[in-house]
């Protein structure tokens, strides 16, 4: 007889949040730079990439801060 492992909803939530973060960063930087390059050209895309990457770092930093706070709350 096989025993099913219990569902770990916290781990599932963490995986979903991480996947959503990657998707947001991909859309923000990848699609954003692509659209800027398509509309205004390469030089504008380079400057746009700098701004969009810094925005992505800000989003990632906030996500890390919230995860760190969540670990303290869970303990």
C-alpha cells in the first residue's frame, strides 16, 4: 500500500510566487526593451534597459524583503 505525502501548501505558494516574479521580470525587461527598440531604436532601448533593469532590481529587492519578513513571522 502506498502512502501519499501530505500537501505542502507553503512550498507550493513559494514556488508559485517565484514563478510569478520571474514572469513579471521577463515581461518588464524583455518585452519592455523589445518594444522600446521596435519603436525608437537601439540607443533608446539601451537606456530603457538600464531603467527597466533597475526597476526589476527594485521589485526583486522588495520581494526578498517580504520573504525575509515572512520567515521571521513563520517562526
